[in-house]
């Protein structure tokens, strides 16, 4: 069930809070930590008397989706990587079968977080793209923005997320990177060092919504897991699926490569929640049964 936590490499112990609405309904908040770049799962485990539920946080509304497996309601709330330290109210609104709305609120305290700096050297065309590629880059950026901000109300995942490659990884999410001593960039995923051609698997079940070559990401795949959650697999040598395919957790979807802006063969694995980047390890920490 959602909220059961795992102790994985680079993971922290998961925390669970229970908020009780005046009508007696319990709302669970599950999270690894409340730092920038993390995810909070908001869940109603007994929604029999609930017609609709939503969460308001940071001037955004997150709809609570459902799962065909257990019909529980839940939402994934992203703490943006650039979120400033401070106190932010998170409010859950519940519409009951009699038409009345209830709510419960929890103030989220977000601390400051510093990220390390790393210098890298890449082909100069990935620092100053030739003019002939600029329109392509703009179109790809808009495509990704639209995809990552789309919403499927049904949860497509099956159980917890798994790591997509057997290679070596380190917690590099949020790293400030200086390319060629010129261009600053924020690393918004996890790099997995694997031999060229190693299999890449789907970290959870879902539908392929992108399978193509991108200027910076190289051969790339995006899986829509539903409820605003997407995983992004970059720099592949080969794509093993196509847009529209439904994949199961653990299916081989491609092979590790060195396409796009890279320093060598590896998999860049990223997670987007409601259009925002979150640390992939914050999802691995939750058992989404």
C-alpha cells in the first residue's frame, strides 16, 4: 500500500503523518524529507464516502487520482528544486457524498538545502548550439513542457518504483554543473554509470508518451505513470519501445548509450511530478502498492 517505506541506498527513513478531517476521514502524508526536490504522497485510504478530493499547495491545485487496484485516492505533491526556505500551507479538500466539503491543513516547513558543484567538459555544440539547431531545441523544450504538465487521472503504476539500471549511481540530483567553464546547469536527475548497451528497464508500469531523439537528451523515453508522475530515460543507444506502448515495471525499454550531451556512456534517469523535477530517490523510498 502507499506509504510503506523502504531502506534503499541513498534513502532516508520515510515518515508518515495522519491528518484527521472533522468528518473523521483520515488523510496520510508520506515523504522521505521535506527538502527542495522531494515528493509528498497524499492519500485517502477509505474514500467510500468521498466524491472528489484535491490538494492545494504553493498556489497550485493537485487533483487526487485513483487506482484500479485498490480505489484509494492519492496525489503526488512536488517540492520544487528551486523552492525557497519557508513555511507553506498544504490543504486537502474533500467533497463528501452529501455534497459538503471538508478540509484539513498542514503547514509544511521547507529548510534550505545546498547542492555540490561539478565541472564537466562536453562537445562545444552542446554549450553554444549552431544556429541550425536552435529552432529544434525550442520545439523540443515546448514538447517536454506540454508532456510533463499533462495529467492522467488513473494511477498506472504497479507497486513500488525500481531502479532502471544495474550500473553504479550516486545521489547527483540538484548538482550545480559548470560545462566547459562557461555554462551553468542544474542536474535534475540521477546518472547511472553502466556499460554501453546495458539494458534499461521501466522503473514502473505506464504508457510511453515519448520515444525519440532529442538534442540534449539524445535517444530518450518518457513513461506516464498517471496522476502527474513521469519518468525520463536519456542518452540511450537504442530505443526498445515506441510511443503509445504500455510497459510493465521491469520491462526492457532500451539500452544504455552516449547520445546527446554526455561525457561517456551512462543513463540519465529523471522524475517529474506535476511538471516539477524531483529526486528519483524520493520515489524509490515509497512502496506504492
